[in-house]
C-alpha cells in the first residue's frame, strides 16, 4: 500500500533493532577478533544462515565492513530482480552500530541469493566524523 521503498525502510529498521538487541545479548563475548564468530554463532543457532566471510576495511574517510552471508532465511528459495534481504541488511548494520557505538553512514546489499548469487553480501560503512 505504501510502496516498496517504505516497506524496505521498515524491514531495515526491524532488522536494525534485532541486530542491536542481539549485540546486547552477546556483548560480553564480542571483541574485535571475535566479531565474526559471535554474530555467526547467534545467527546460525537461530537458523537464520551462516557468515561466510567478514572483512573490515579502513580508509581515510572511515571504516567499512563487508559480510558475505550464506543460507539466508529471508531469500531462501526466492527469485527477485533486486536484493530483498533488508531485514538482514539492517541486522548487520545494527550489530556493527552497537559494536562501534555510532550510526552507519551507509548499508547496502550488493549481492543477493534471490538474484542468483551464491551468497548475500552486505556492505556497511562508517565515517570517521560520526
């Protein structure tokens, strides 16, 4: 009724809240060197999928993360022309926002299994000024 853009924003916000809550639930286990293992454990325990890779990049403008996620429950056995995993995109952004203590500058799903890719890939960026 409201359109796909509104729906995608709502799903992203729901995922973001889930990611923030999941981080709070496992805060004591999370450190920079365990970030990938903890989020993978939280998601796989609940049957949401598995983190295939988790890369951190740094540049003069800030820090970024690229997460490759396989067996995503959101797009399982779906076919689409554009990425559909806004809940997971929000979840990873919310998780990282809680870890870093600041809001993400951008969050994009660059690849999606629903589009025939082997995994869903999420790219989350944070600027240094935030």
